């Protein structure tokens, strides 16, 4: 099995990756939305807008 990030052979402790670095690269891509599948469903767009507005409302509060 090869690492999906760098194509080197995988290491058992980090499978399916070859190292902690490649696992972290994958996690960063996932968190940033790089793996998201685009949707043209209007309901998905509305939910996304609502989620962003909620985040913005909550971030405006003092800590």
C-alpha cells in the first residue's frame, strides 16, 4: 500500500500514511475543506450561509 500524500510505502503506525507528517497534511486538507464535494443543492447553500452567519454572530461576542 502506498501513502496517498507522497506515494511512499506506508508505515504500520501511521497507516494509510507513511509518516506523521503525511497524516498531518491530510488532516489539514480535510479541515480546510480541500476534500469537500461541491453541491448545487439550494438547501445546502442555505445551510452553509446559516452556519457562517452563526459563526460570525458568536465570534463578535467578547470573551
